C-alpha cells in the first residue's frame, strides 16, 4: 500500500502537500523546515530519496537506519521542535532502491523549529517568524473559535444596528409567537447568545467580534473590520465562457457590494438569488401546496457561505451566479478536522466553524441542526436539476460550486442566427415578389392564416411538426429547433417569461409570441399575463 502511494506521489510533482528530498547520505536542514511547515499548514508527504524531478534515486542502504533514527531523535528533541510532533518514517524498497516516506499530519498546535515558525506556500517553505500578519493568521488558524470569541476593544452597544435586532424579532414573531427574543432587550439577546459578557470588575458590557459581524452598524464594521466585504455578482454567461476573457471581456453584468452586518448580507443574497435564478415548479407528493425549490436549496448554500467564513483574515467573500452554476468563495481556516483539497458534502457534515454565528442563524431558522444543511442540499438539488453537480475545494480559500442547469440546449439553438424578416418572408423563388406570394394559393395548399394554426394533435415533445407549405426545409428545421427549445425551457421552468425565452433563444419577443400561437394546442398559459405560468397539455 505504502509502495503504491510512494510511486504515485513521485509522479505528481511537488506542491502544497508533497515535497521531494534527496538526502542520500544524511538528513538536510531543509527536511526539518518542511516538516515544521507541513505541521503548521495542512499536513503532507515528504518523499526522501527522490530528486527534484520526481526520479527515485534512493538512499544509501548503509545509512538508511541512521537517517531514520536521526529524524525520530530530532522531532522528539524539545530544544529543536516545540511542541514535539509524532510520526514514524516508513522504510520502503522500490526497484531495489531504499527510500523513506514521511506522512506528516496537520498539527493541532502551532509548531516551531529552532525557534522559527515555518508555513507552507505552494511548494515552498516560508519562514514567517518576522512577519506579524502571517504569524497572527497562523495562530488564529489553529484556534478555530478564537476570532468570533475575541472582545472588540471599545465597541459599545450603541454602535450596533438597532434596526437589525428589530428585524430579527419581526422574523421570529411571524414564525414563533412565543419566542423569548421577542420580549428581550438588545443587551439581553447579546448575553443570552453569548455574543457579549459582563465584565465583573468594571460592570460593563463587553462585545465579541461575533456581535459586531451579526449586528454591527456599517460605521462600526468599517471602524473595527475595515476589510470586511461581501460581493454578489451575476454573469450573463456560463462559467466556461466567463473564463474566456476574449469572449466575455466584461467580468459581470450586475454586482452589489455589501459592508453591512451578516444578517443583512443574508437577506441581500437571498434577494439577489431570487432575481437571477429560475424558480422551478415543484409540487411535493401528497400535497396541493407548491414548494419553492430555489429557496429550499439556496438558503442552505447562502447560510453556510455566511456562517463558515474566516472573518479574521480580512479577505472578501464572493457569491457568483452564472447561467449554469453558482459558485461561492470565502476565506477559511485550515483545520485538522477538514482535509485540504477536493471534498465531498459528506466530509463537511457535522462541522461548525463559527458556533456563535451558527447559533443566531439557527434561532432565525436559517440553519437547522448540525448536518441538516448537507442533507437538505442532497435532498433538494436533484429536484431542482436532476444532473446537478457539487464541487468543493478547501484551502486558504473555500470554494463551493453547484451546477444547476444544462446549457447545451441553449448553445445548440444559438448556433444559427436568423433575422426576423427572413423568418416571416422567405421567398419561394427569386422571381416571385413578396406581394405576389401573399396572394397566391396553389391547388391543395392552405392559406397563410390557416398554416399558423395547424399543428397535428399527435405532436410529441420530441417531434414538433409545422406545415411545410410556408417555409423551406432549412427554415423549418430552424423553427422546429426553436420551438423544441421553447418546450424544454417551459419544462424546466413553467414560470419563465416570454422575454426570458427570447433572451435564451436569441430572438425577439414577437417571434416567441408567434411560436406560442402555433403551439397553443400543446401549451397553455394559466393565470394573469404577469405572474401566471405555462402548462403543457396532455
């Protein structure tokens, strides 16, 4: 098992969690620096007996036991390593060459080697001892609850946003008429949720950073957390198109920057989501009450995005909506409980990064029990889009992506453009004038008015048939493809508007209105013009 792992790691190249060391006859000083940096960052594997190019060169067989013994002795020496880590070098033989595999765990504490602090950056070991910001970040990373628990010096309750407290009471009054917060003062709410405490000596209220993040006024947040920021961006393109700077030089089509408290950020993000994501029709089994799948799914994603960020780093949090997926990016702490790199939803289950923030969101019913967010995403995502895909990558920045739509249909329809005039007035031959065409009805042919209303009753979802007498075969194919697109868009979102269908299919609204007239035997509109929905007939 270890042999296969060693061979595989020797081919991937050096990186954040892989390092090669030659050390043919003795242990190099840089080996211990790498051990320290792996302990302080996210762990990793050191391959001893491998050169910088990944070639397995091996260790002198006469020196292997001495090298192994020296490593064990050094990591147990408190004069060199503090605190002392624990791991055992593994001796492996590959193609008659002897090597060592050092599997370094992610340390629970901050480690130093010879009085110096080392951290990992890409494939390099960095001495951060004399860099206060990086050193502070390392210590806070190793204490996941430190930042939100810290007292904000000089912050008073008058600098919090009173309207946000009342906003929370209004939410609770609508859901739980007997909830205790409704009758508590702002100060009592802060104490009850452990966002503040009373200094016994000075008899004054001390507010934690969690209180500032949740209830702070914009002025207070700017004063005490000047780099705090949320960005919500909408892109009128797919994610792959967005990555092509030549195709989409404009980086966003709508954007809001938020420096308000987290409760108001959550409210803004849900409104932003409702504005740009389709609301797909869903009727739960055994119920006559329509359920909002978009809300069920994305409230979990937004809530997790808000409460699991690392607000000590000062980096902004980003919420991207593309035409095919939603991506969130927020700074995070690297912790032993959560491995670095690609993750699954199940690996994040039952983990709370900021319990004080989560507790308030739980009271507001924005998050439920631990692990419920993951279960709800797994439950609602396939209902919202059957072929959904969740991708997660954890590093200094936590990335979450969920694909919610297939854009292949849209791209296929847009491959060929056709002007409105060409659709309406396609001449049968070059000699016949437009006026003549309108008045000539050949034997056995239907009038233009009759043609518009003819679609066979036996038409299916896969085969939309229109009369051939008005259009050439090429134009018929284009109309057929567009009408199939309309049919599929309505299947995905019965509440889609004419304007939105025109936008997806790259035609104007008049064309869609004409197509809907031809499809009236298949599709009907229920309810008012604004606010109704489309129904596909049996």
